[in-house]
């Protein structure tokens, strides 16, 4: 009965929101929400980000209906619950989230901490590989999906949770996870290979916010840098672990020194983060006589790409990043020419 009341309330919200659908993306999301709310015997999962949701969908296959809570154009770090979210959270049988402090908007964070149906993939990875976590200024870097070999460690928790809800299809969930495991392992090796085609002297990355530490460690550092724990030299960003962090002039100067020292001539926007800090960086660099450009193609860090793009899946977004970086970084002039 409670579930039916919840369903009716949610359907009312769908109808209300649909009156204001202004873009094809929003319309598509509302259609998906309507389908998700339909009772079809599948496990109803709600995932905070689509990087979480993509794994859940792949493992759950035909027996899971997943909805992503946070739209790709929004910042998952600061996301606060909006009208209609309470009903989605109430309707979901399981809520999967990234964790490790990613979803720190107060209202969502509060829900995830209290709910007994919320599963943190980050916590599962932290348990399986505690030494793999990156700590910056005593804070755990939550962007753990940026290293495929770590994100893959979330699969057992998804299989276990879905099997608890639908034991009859536990074998299917296990088989789907094994297939995805192989795909992700192959993608991890391919991204490594792709980044290795960029010479060491050009393999430096600067983006909007601190989302690429795991990527830089896994795919950009040299063995020597990994051994000496100095791999962080491969990645810099003007904003901190969250895009809403304040930009200090001291940090801008440090990044300018970094651009100059490593002869970095291209910096990268992220799909769902304002380019303001990058523009400030380009302007400040020009005043110092350093010519830096912002790449036309965005990288995907805190969100996947739009449906139909090459980054509309988890593996797709990471391979898109590798291909984009390979293309732009290789185009930078050699050090002797500068
Ligand atoms: Zn982030």
C-alpha cells in the first residue's frame, strides 16, 4: 500500500515536471523516470552518478531497472536533493553511490549516511584495496572511478547486493559481472597503451578540478615516479577536490610555474565544470608570455557523456579521455622548438 501511494505521488511529480520539459535530454529523462516507476518485477535501483549506474545496469542486465539521480550536467560533489528526489529515494529498493566523500551536498549526504538501503561502492573498494586510496591534505580523493583497475573492485558488492534482492538470478548477475570484468580489464590495458604513445616529456595534464589523480597515477606516471611516489607531477588543476573550491592567486602562480617548467601548452575543460578557472589560467599565462590553449574537446571526470556520444558508458568515458589526451598532448611542440 505504502509503495502504491509512493508510486502515485511520483507519477504526479512526473506529470508536473513534464509540463516544464524544455530540452530533448530533459524529456528523455522524464520518459525514463516514468518507465522506472512502472512496476515490472525488476529490482528498482537508484544510482547517484551514471558511472555507478552503468556498472549496476551491466551486472543487473534484464532483471534491474536503474535510474541515475544526478543529471550529467550537475556537480555530484555539491548536489542537494531537489523536488521529487525524496520520492525516488523512497521508491528505490537499493541506492548505490560512489562514496568516499563524493556526494557531500548536505541533504543527499545525510540520506546516504542514514539509509539502510544505501550501498557505497567507494567503501567496498576501500575495504578491498585500502592502500590504493589517494589522500590529499588529509582528505580521501573520491574520484576512484578514474582508474579502471580500482573501479572494477566495485563489482563484487553489486553482485552481492543484487543477489540478495533476487537470489533466483544470482548466477546471471555473476556471469554478467565476469563479462564486464574482462571488458574493463581489457580497457584498462588499452588506456595504458594509449597513454604510453605520448612521450614522457609531453605527458602532463591540467584540467579544471582535482579529478584526475587516479588517472594520472594509473596511466600517465613513469615507473620511476611510481616507485618514488612523485607521480603527482603529472597532474595539476586550479580547483581542488570539488569544483566549488575557491581559486587562490597563490595556486594560480604555482600552476603557471608548473606550465612553464614542463612546457605544457594545452589544458583541458571538463564536461560539467565551468571553464572560468581555465580562462583565468590562460589569461595569467599570456601575461607571463606563455601561450596556452584550452582544448576544444572536453574530458569526462564527474559525469559520463550524453547518450549516443563515445563517452555514454563508463568504459567509453575513460577511453574517450585517453584518446583525447593522446591526440592533444602529442600535438604540443617538442621542447627543443620552444
Ligand atoms: Zn570531482
